């Protein structure tokens, strides 16, 4: 391979690398974050990831997500 081929190949690889980096998100919000979350989602026991606080802002729903599975309030 000569220099022209190496430059062309590196430009092609650079364009592919930049093209794949422009995705909206690497981890979409609607996909389960772990195998445990997927297990709960498939059995209808999934819990919301966020909740609205008293000021109208979104915050993580930690109390609901950390509550044991058999417990209801």
C-alpha cells in the first residue's frame, strides 16, 4: 500500500467514526438499565425512574425503586 491508500483509508475511517458519534444517545431512556429492571418490566412490576417533586421538577424516584418488590404502599 502506498501513501495515497493510507490517507484515503484513514479519511474513510475518520468519517465513519464521526458519523457513528452523532447518534442521539448511546443508551436510550426507554431501554431497561439492567437485567433486574428488564425482569421487573416483563412481569409488570416496573417502577418509574423519576417522579415530580413539589416544585414541579423531575428527580429520581429512589424511595419507590429501592422499596422491596413484595411491598405495596
